[in-house]
């Protein structure tokens, strides 16, 4: 099972970013960037070209779904896992339909993050 | 009318006809001028009888009434008398020594001339039109007698005249020289006249031959008529043309004048275009014409006088008419009409002048004497000019019209070429056919469509519209009916043949075409090839039909599935409850009752499906045996009467006696049909009655049962569908009233197999009557029942408790299904027989060959080796003891197979207790009481306990409850949701070890939910709950992300297997799994720092929450709640997430009333976390 080398965490709440970052460290993922808004996420991505993105849907500027679309436009193979507090089936369907490779519901246990990591490359 | 005006015309024409004399006589007798008119000197005697002879005349002189005549020319009109004239002549000189006496009227029939000198007859002549011309002494048109009268001699001249024409005789005395001089002049004049007329005739006839204009031939006829008339009355005709035919001379005038009249009418009519332009005149002219033609035809036979008189009147009238009509035409600008009028005027003037001359008003001159001749000559010439003018006029008009036609033609040609291109290159076929359907025209597209190379080929062929084109003659008939009724037909779609008799579909548009006479001689139209469209439509329709059939089958299957599962649910549920124990006796009895009822219903449903499939496969056999008619009815009665009474319905049976006691039919099937109809009636009737009438229909040798109810009835639509399988009268009815909806379909088909039928009459809300007829077979040897007292029947009590026989012996039972094993052992145990159970055919064979059992019960469908194979092998190995097949496979051919391989009999599954014991008793010894063995009790197995949480998704609440309770027994926590989308949400949010996912759920089905979950990274096992377990379905499930499946209804064993596979046993504490990782992370110091930071930050959240709440900033508050929901749990504070979620939900739903409460709960939770943290810190410090 391959592991992502560069990961981008997109969330407007810094605590959540820290938590996810720490969790990823635990799973041996160390090359991590953070972004607190959609625009910043795109800028960072364009600069570094990550191979995996944890993307919150509720962002202050651009919707996470829109960011997802732009990311995929840039690189259709980027592995994006959507993160959201809304787990409704429609939400999930919408995100997956737009090309996300996973969906993690907040609050999440480290286990779920592991699952998402495990599926990288799938 | 005509008669009244007779006086007006008659004299005029009589004058015209009578007063024509060439010679004239001077009043002065013996004057020097020539000739000497003898008339004034004459005495006249009318001899009415015409019998007087010359001697009598002379002799009886004094006694006869001789008279003088005042006129210059004696005129006696049309009279049939004989007239005598007497002249005393005494010449003063010898002028007449070579003289001539002339009677100047050539139309006299009979003339006798006597000349006496000194009382002696010196000359006697007899001549006239009745006599040949050659007998005349002088060959002249007038009657001439040569005389020699000498000076101072006294002569007596007697002339006797008799004629049918008007009687007049101008008598003149000439000297020969003067006579011949005068005659030469008048002859020349006549010759000129005749010559002119002849020229006119020839010239105009030539014109006619050249121009072919009818007016000319009429004109020629008119001139010929005039010539005939003129020469007739002048005597020239007789003299020159037919001197030896006196008969002709007598008729020539009347024939000529009528011919002249006919010609004149034709000529004028044609000339003035009476037929087209003067409709008002036409009638009268036609009448005149008819009269003239009649007169002409009979002129020979009619008396001269009446012909002439009638013609005179008609001619006068016609003359007026022509003048008036001509003047009218003239005034309308018709130049030729002027000449026409002048021509008639010329003639009329001629006649008038002549008559005035004759009456002495005008002086007697050559011109006035010959006015008539000149008039007619003028007329003829003017007519000729008029004709020429008219022809010129017509030619001009024709030239003009021709020019116009040329222009129009040119234009038409231009248009035509435009349309011709359209016609030639059109993709639509265009054609014209005659009444027989032969093609008259067609365009290339038409020829192509009909399979011809060219239009020419089509025209040459015998291919006709009516004979060859239509594939279906009815369509042709229909098309022509439409055409006859409305004159046209558009877009008529028909299946057609081309010349090679290949089918194609065409759209025809036709219309009838009238010819000039308004007869429908042709039809024309267009043809379009619509085969492609038709085929598309057909394919579409077939697709639709296939789709509908599939729909119906799916609906049927779904319904069947429902019908089967419903009783099964009750059976399993209640059976399990009983198994659990702890029920009171009455509860248990009730449950068992339900189980049995449900099972029976299930069996019934399955039997119906089987029946139907047998019928569909044409495999339904009936067994015709002698059976008790009344017993059958009684059975239906006993089955339904109680239920009817319970519902408050009257239940009646009416027998129409006499009836046979026994009939020949299939007992089971007949009973089935009857029961079906009665229970059907029962189902749909809420009040009133149900009546079964039993009757016989001797003419068809049938027994009938009429089941009549006063129930809800059916609409016509429902009636039409009620006997159809798969299609239910109304699926909602089925839901409401239960049943499979197959019963009636089966019943009808059964009745048909039994030589009858079922018919239905029904009225909505009034009730239905089903009448079933079945053939009753040969009744010659059966008893007849004539009243109800004889109809008593003995009845088997099907519901009596089953007596368990006491048996002795060893039984081997081969069966792979443990439930059936249990059932059979339960049944056998109380009998006292011993039982050995093996799992399959192979084991059974080994066991049986090892040990001789008294009886082998052999299941048919078993793994390893089927029952049939095992039986066959046993028999082949010399096994002699009885073997009974015990099976659910009960198709006729299957049963035959069991018996053929060596089974002694068969038992149907589900097992009927009575029959089971019956068979057992047949093959085993009945035991003594003492030999019975004690039965040991089996203990129920201990249930395995598991750890974990299971998510169950199923839309049927009962199923969820059932799962929850079952899982609880395994010590497993369970969350249930009612559809796929909820399952997705719950599975992603929660922490489950296993998901049980029903496939058919509303909103989102199990397949989609699973696929979503898998795509979003859900890794836990998902097991499908299915109704089917064929390998194809399972394969599909696995590829869709399922890990396994459980077949419904749920078997305890299978559930156990699934739990065992996916959950940890309770006694094993969680280790090495994901849970371990989680624990590890939770206690990791790195995380502890994060958690501490998070908790430290919570104070800030509280402030923000408070201010948002106090300021009613709901959006702000919602955002905060959302963040806390996401973060709380992530840091291990699930309560914060939970309360935050509730607050967010309340705000989302705008449920402001509960917001304060939720808000406080969240604040409280955060506070609790903060306090805990502080406590921990203190502890840590301590």
C-alpha cells in the first residue's frame, strides 16, 4: 500500500488542522501543508502540487466542493478526501460525484483518518 | 292564339301564293295592246258537284247561275269545286288568226278548254297538272291553247277548271308573236333568277365544304327550298325537270315550302345562336321547328290547302320573330345581324309590294309584278353576305381567341415544366388510375416504389392499383369506402406489395377525379414509403410490449414474494417465540394456531403458483372419476358457510332438481374451482347473501354451479381482466382482500380443461355472478336425485384430531434440512418407531445396505447424491424394503420418475400428518403399547455472545425490531435505520463493526448506499439482506462492495455464521485491531498537547457562543455549533459534539424555542470538559 508523500490539510479551524496534522504524523506522513481558506488552499496547491488533500467542505470563502473541482481541473489524479460535519447521503453523493476519493465525517476518530490514508492510491 | 291572328296573315300570304301571274290581261277587251285579258268578259259558274258536261253547260244555259267576276284575275280561293268560265269572243280584226289562249296559272290540276264557232265545237283540250306535260298542245309552263280567230266571227270559249291549290285562272288572248316576245323576256328573267339562285347554292355549298360551317348548309337548303317553291309555282319545274311526273308537280310546292321553312328556322336559329343566347325564344322556335319538320315529313300526304295555310301562319310568325331577334342582335353590336334583318326585310318588302300591286294600290310595273322574286333574290343575297360577315366576324374572334390561347398555352407550358420537374423528381410517388385501377400516369418515384425500373415499365405491366398493390384486401375496401363517402382520403397507412410481392408500408392520399360530365372516372394521389417509420414504431411497440410483459412478471413476482413472505414472517416469528419459551398455555395455543393458518395459506399460495405454471406449461392433467356431486357441494358449503355466517351473510344452496347423484369429473379440481368461487364471493361481500345454485345443462351434458353474491361487484374493465393471470383486476383490491389474484385465472382454466368454462356477470356495487360449467360425462348408470331429502351426504371430517398410530420398526430418513429432520422425528417419536437420520443420498445408501430398515423415507433434493439416484442404486443393489419419496417436487413427471426408479410411494412436503401416519401404518407393523420407548428430551443449545455494534438498515420496522431482539441475544448492540441514505449517514458518523443492509429500500436502495459508503472510504463489512441467493445475485453483490449476504427469512444459523465471521467473541477483549490504534493515539502525549490546547481554546468558544446567543446572531451561533460538532468528538469530547449537533440542528430547523435549552446544554458540556481538565491538571500537579 502506497502512502501519500505531500498532504494538504484545508480547514478554517486551526485546532482541527493541528489535530489532523498530528494524527497524520502518527501514521508516518510528515510532508504536510495547511491552508485556512479555499483560495489559500488553491494557491498552496498550485505551488506544491500535493498528492493528497483533506478538504473541509465548509470554508469561509469558497465552498470546498468548488475547491475540489478546481483541484481536479488542475490535476485529475489528486486524491481528495472531503471532510465535513454534514454526513447526509446527498452531501456524500455530491462530493463523490464531483470526484472526491473519500469522505470523512467530523467529529472523526484517528481510525477514520487511517482508513482514508489506507485508501490512498485506490 | 294563332287562329285569332289568322285574318291578319292569311290574306297576305294567300295573296302571295295566288296572285302570281306572268301574263296580265287588259280590261279593255280587244284593245290593241297585247295580251287581251279575257277575265272581265267572262261569266263564271261554280259546279259544286263537278258533274256537268259541256253539252249540259251549253244546253241548259239559261237555267245556270252564271256570274260575273269583279277582279282582274278570277280567284275562288281554296275550294274543292269545279269552276266553269264562258267567254264570248268576237275579234274585230285578224290579229288572232294565229293566236294563243293562255291560262296563266300553272298549278291547276285539271283544265278542259272548249272552243265553239257557230255552235260547233272546233277545239277541245284537256290538260293540267294531273296530266303528263307532253300532252299539252304547247309545251309551256302555263296552259296554252293555240287558236285561229278570224275577223267578225263569233266564238264561244268554255274553260273548266278543277284544282286542289287555290283556284284562280287569269285567261289572256295573245297573238303568237307578242306571246313569244313576252315569254322570252320573262323566261330570261326567270333564267337569270334561277341562275343567280343556283350560283348562290353552288357558291355556298362550296363554302360549306371548305369551312364546314353548318350555317352554310342551312343556307343552301333554304335557297334550294326557295328555288323549289318558286319553280313549283311558276311551273318551270314541271316543264323542265319532270314533265312526265304529274304527281311530283302536285306536291312540289308544299314540299318545297315546308322544306324552306325548316331550313329557314335552322338557319336563323343557328345564325342568331338562339340555342345559347336566347333561351326564352328557344322554346317557341323549337316548337315551330318541330311543327315544320312534321309538316315537311307529311307534306306529301296532307292536303295541299292545309299545308299551305299552316305554313303561312307559321312563316308570318317566324318572320316577325327573326326580325325582332335580328334587330335585337343588331342593337347588341352584331354587324352580321344587320344584314340578316335586311334580308328578311327584303323578302317582306317584296311580299308587301306584290300584295299592294295586286290590290291595285301600286301601279302594275315589271318591278312590282316581280317584287316577290326580287325580294327573295335580295334575301338570298343578303343572307349570303350576312353569312360571310358572320364568318369573318367569327374568324376574327377565333384568331383573337387563338392568340389568347397561345399565350395561355405558353404560360401553361412554363408552369407545366415547373411542375413536371417536381413531379419527375419528387420522392413521393404520384399517380393517376382509372376506375379499374390501371395506372394512367405515374412518376418515377411511384414506379421505383413499386419495384419497376421505369415509369414505362410500370405502364406496360399488368400491375394494377386494385389487384396487386394491397397486401390486405380489407384495407383496399376500407380505403375505397372512404373515397366513395368523402371523395378523398389522406394519409391512409396500408401494407402494400411491390411487383415482386415484397411488403412495404405506404401512406396513401387519394382523391376522386371527375371528368367533364361529372362522372367519377379516375382517382389520383400520392404514395409515401413509410416502412422505416412503421418498423421503428413496431420495434417501439414490441419493446413496449416486452417491457410490459416484464413489468407484469416483475409485478407478479414481487407480489408472490410478498405473498410468500407474509405468512412466513408470522410462522417464523411465532415459532421462535414459542421456542423461547415463557409463554402461557393460551398464548402458545394462539401462536400455534396462527402458525398453522399461515402455513396453510402459504401452501395454498404455492399450490396456486404451481397450478398456474402447470397450466402455462400445458402440463395440467385431470383425473376423471365418478364422484358424488352433493358431497362436493357440501364441502364447499362446510368450508364457507361458517365464514359467511360470521360475516352476517346468508348462505344458500339451491338445487335445480333432478340432478345426478354422481358425475364423472376431477374431484380435486372441481372442488378447487368451486371453493375458489365461493371464497371469492365471500371475500368481496360485506352484506347480503351468497347463493350457490347447482343445475344441469342437458343439451351440452354439463353440470353447472352458479355462485351469486351481493358484494362490491366489478366495473366492465375489471370484469375484462378478472380472469387474466399476472394482471390483477386491481392490485389494491388484492392488498385489501388478500389472495394471490391467480385463483380465478386458474379456476377458469381448470373449468376449460374439464370441458366447460366460467362466465361472469357483474354490476358494480350490486354483486357478481360466476357461472361454472363442467362436463358431467356419461350418466346412463347413475342414480338421480329429485329432492333435497335424498341429497344427504356423508362427509369426512378433515378437521378431526389426528390419531397417532402405535408403530414398530426401524425407519431410515435421508434429509439434509434439519428443520425437516426435526419435524419428521417429532412426528415419528410418539408412534414408537425408531428413526435414523442421514444427511444425503450417499449416506442413506451406505446405511441402508449396512442395515435392513423397515422403511426408508427418502428426500429427493439432497447434496452429494439425490434421493432418486440413491433409490435407483439401492434397488440395483437388491434392496427390497419399501422406500418412500418425501419431496416438494410434485410435478407429474417427477412423481413418475420416483416410482420408476423404485420408490413404493411418495409423501408431499409440507407433510400432511394424516397422510404421513397412513403411509407409515401401511409399511410398518402396528405395535403393542408395551413396546413403546421412552423419549428423551433434547436440550437447547447455548448461544454464543459477541462484542460490537451493528448497523441494520431495513425499511420494514418489524424486521428491524426482529433484528434488534435477535442481535441483543448475541450480546450485540444494534442501531437501525429505515433507508439507504440514513444508513450512509449513520455508518459514516458512527463507529460500527458490521452493517446489515437490506437491498430494497425507499429513497436509496442498499446497492447505492453500499457503493457510496465504499467510495467514501467506509471499510467495515457490509452484509446484504436478500430474498434470492442464486450465485449471479451474490456475484453482483460482492462486486458492488458487499462482503456477504443473508437470505430472508432469516435463519438463526446463518445469522450466527455471519456474526461469527465479522464480530469478535465477547470473551476476547479487543486487541490488535483498529480499536487498539485508537487507544494508543488517545493516550499519546502529542495528542495530549493538542487536546490541552483545544480545551484551553474552549473558553474562547464559550465567549463567542454567549455573545452570539445574547445578540440573537443565529447564523453566527450555528457556525460555532457546527465547528464544535466537528471538533469536539475529534478531540475525544463526544458530548460536546453531540450537544453542538443538537444546537445546530435546532438552529437549522429554525426551532428557536429549544435553542436556549440546547445552548445551555452545550455551554454546560464545555464547562464540564474544562472543569475535568482543570481537575486533571490539579491531579497532575498533585
